[in-house]
């Protein structure tokens, strides 16, 4: 049994029964603390899925982590920059009207969530490395167009396979 503190409990309350059926576990909600019971393998997957939901992913997107080829990664923006003003970096990652984020998602095939000082990725295992590199380049200050070119080049070389 593991206890996780949730900031965004609304999504979990809404999708609780769906998650319990899919993950074959029992979820107990006590205020903002969430605990769950089940088999050891299911508990590991559940902790990853609940962490993704807590970061901001919908339960329907987070449940994809159950697939062996789909990975979830959480990147801390502070690991890639020394800047104190993370608002500018978040703005660079999101782009005007979300265009940068949407473009990276469409080229790499990943689902991306930007939250406070963390970036969450749900992505196919083959594409994850390239998506993390692209996001870290933007955080470090690289031009966004260069990041697009990098992702497109990896697509053309066949490094990122379309599903």
C-alpha cells in the first residue's frame, strides 16, 4: 500500500472506477491523500499512472502507460537551466497559443504536459529520447525552429517510427 499526495484530485475522483477496473486495484481517497492496494506489478503501474495524473495528464492518456512500449518521464526544468525565472522557459516550451508544444507533440508523437517547473511526457519508448532532447534544447535556450528541424531530421532518418 502506497500513499500519494494529490494536488489535482478532481480528475482522479472522476475516473476512479475506470482506473480500478483497468488496473485491477482498489483506490482509497482521503482528502488529498490517495492510497491503493493490489498486486505488486499492478501497484508499480498504478504509481506511475497516478503520478502522471497528478502532473496533469487525463486518466485516459495516463492509462496508456500500461502498454509495455509506452513510457512516462518527468523532466525537472531546473535540471537543465540555472535561470531563476522559470516563467520565461515555460513560455518558450508552450509557445504562442500553444503552438510550440503542439508542434513538438505532432512531430514526436508524444503527449506533453507542462506544470510549474516540471514537464511530463507520455511517449513510445523509441521516441522518448528524441523528445527529451528536443525539450531540453528549448530549456537550454536553443531556437525553437532548430528543435523542430532536429525532430524532423530524426523522423526522416527513420529513427522515429510512425505508429
